[in-house]
C-alpha cells in the first residue's frame, strides 16, 4: 500500500440553510495523507477555504471515535462510506485512491431536514426517545448489582441493541427513509430487560407511533443493517413488530375491561 499523498477531487453539497436551494460544488484537494481520517480531510479542506476567504463546509462531529453518532454523511452514495461497520469519523483516506472523485452529501431523508451543507437536524430521533425510551423506577440508593438475575443471552441481546449510536445511517440508507432499525434497537435494549417489562407494550406503541409521524415505512430492504456502523441486526425490527401487534390486543383487552 502506497503511503504517498493523494490528489483528490471532491464534490460537496453546499446549502446555506434549510429554506434555500443547494448545489454540488467541486473542490480540488491535493496533499491528502492516506493516514488522515475522513473528517480530518474535511478539516484540512476547511482550513484552505478559510485561508482563501471562503465559507467552510459545515458538518456534524463530536467525539470522532465512533461513539457519539454525530458524524455521518453520504460518501459516493453510501452512508458512512465504503467500509462496513465504520462511522465516517473512523473512515481513513487509505480506503480511497489517488485521483479519486469523491461525492459527499448530507443524509437525504424527510425526517432529517438540512441545517446547512452536510449538517442535518436529527431531533426527530430525540422525539422518539422522549416518547418512551425510559423506565419508571423508584429513586434512592443503587440496588445491589445481582439483585435482579438476568440470563446471559438476554443481557447480550440487550447490549447489542444498546450499541446503537443514533447516527441516522439506517434512515439515510433506506429507500423509504424509515427509522425502524433505530427505533427497534432503542426499544429492544429496554424491552428485553426485566426492568423494562412493566411499560413494554405501551412504550412500543408510543415510540412506533412517534417514529411513523416523522419517517417512512419499513419494507425490509435490509439496507439499514448494511449501513449501520455498529452492525445492528434487523432481527430487532421483527421483535418490535411482534410487540406492536401484541400491544394492540393488550390495549383492546384493557379498554374492554374498563367498559
């Protein structure tokens, strides 16, 4: 593998704000080290733009360690770029070759309106969490760690779901702009645990209904799982769908008992 610096051509979506039209703008990008992360490459571009008196490219980022979920752009039509199981901030330029033309766009989804350039508003995810992503538990001192026994396979599955960082790649990759993988992961890591059982079905209804008010419908393309940097399985979507159906029967029974 060559360690020589690369000369790239970038096409980046530029848009001043959510209510104005945007366009693709080309940039010549010489001197790119293969050891740079993708975001470091954008940092270098912005430094050059600022030095030239041009507005830098806006993009979301924070931890740059694949933990926070802030980063995320479409790179040559792929959410987070060509390397599977990797967030944009962890993608290195060695995945590209000298002379490559790289197209960089924001997440394209109705539920993620563009703030500016590559930055999008993902607050719809917050609304989904607010509608049910919690458990009701008594306050006070912390209980003993082994007070509630949890089978290992249940704990492992819950932790796998909790690995979701809420980056939005699943929505961006989905042809329908659906958020079912995100929502099902957030549901599963609570619904699988004993502490999450009392509100399991009402939580499922609340979060699914909130999800559907912002995002499209899932038709099992599977693109979400392929794009997920944490490789979360679509098995959680099946679990969410089963719980949603069960919730309809439970709610119907509760209403009939009240009357």
